C-alpha cells in the first residue's frame, strides 16, 4: 500500500498496540489542538474570533491551564469574556424596561396572564436566556475541530478498507475499539459503504469487537481471581492493568480523562 499524507495517521494508529486505534487518533488531535490554541492560533484573527465567540468546554479549559502558558490563556479568556459579557449585557438592556414593568405590576399581571393562558414576558426572557446559555455551554473550539477531523479520519478508514487489501489485514489485527468509536464505525459503515461491501465489513468488525470485548472481560475476571489466596502464585498474564484498559474499552481513552 502506497501511503498518502492523509492515510499515514490512520495506518500509524492501527499499527499501535492499543485498545482502540481511533482513541489514538483522537488523543493526537487533542494534543495538537491544545498546543495550537496557545501558540499559532494567538496570532490568527479568524481563530481568535472563533475562540472569543465559542470558548472551550470544561475539559479543554483544564488542559489549556495545565500547559502553564498562563499569559496566552489569560489573553484568550479576556477577549472571550468580553464578548460573552457584551452579549449578555446587550440582551439585558433590551429586556430591562420589560422586567421593570412586570416587577412593578407584580401579582396582578401574573393573574391576568394566567387567565389568558399566556406566559408573562419575564418567563419568555428566562427561556431565551436559557437557550443562549445552553448553546454557549455546548460550544468548544477544540471539540468542534477534533470532531471535524475525526469525521475525515472515519472517511479515510472506509476508503482504505475498500481499496487496500493490506489495510483489511491491518484492521483485523487490531484489538478492537472502545464502545464510543465502535458506534462511530457503525455509523460510518451506514454512510460510506454500499450493500456490496457492508455485509463483509460488519462481519469483520463484529467478529473483531466481540472477540476483543471477551478478551478484556476475561482479563478483568482473572484480575479479580488473583485476589484469591489459591491463585497468589499463578501468573498475572495480561491482567495487571486490566481494570484501566477495561474502562478505556467501555468509555474510550479520551473520556476517562473528563
């Protein structure tokens, strides 16, 4: 197989001894995105506009903070909070008179609205603010960048699986996938594979996943049995780190850090 620049990360991940190659891809994307955010991104107006508007999720704010580049992070937070505060202040300014009026009329207006089966404007304001804050909480520049590139990697996986026989063997020799990325591959199969290739892919994927889930479960089971005094002299095999690997298998390596 002649590798191209867009296939190299995928084949490298599938050749790594791990519980999920897609977790390897995701972790590399996250590390690069965090480094980029506190480095080159600082000097790119488009990137700053995006981070000012969207900000970051709790996990990625924590990762950015752990980089010890406090000045760059402070500059990002400063302009993000300016935009966030300005948006809230602008919204409040538009609604201030309405809230004052409803606060003054109080119970009389509330009873009137109830009689008409109509919500008070203050209730509508709460709902608008909640929608705005929920949207803001869901946004994260790093999450969105990772999700976009991961979708491209999924595309590459199915391209290689269809076009390269050697990749099918590489795919089959991995240790399966975490449940999160197993789901992503099922969704990708529905999107990228026609009926000609779908049954064969599902046969390979399901066989691989079931075998490896059973493998990890058996390793966890042996880990528990090693605490029985009758097995104290028996070899550990691959079970010493079975607990963290089983968690990675269930939720994905990236999600164990959240």
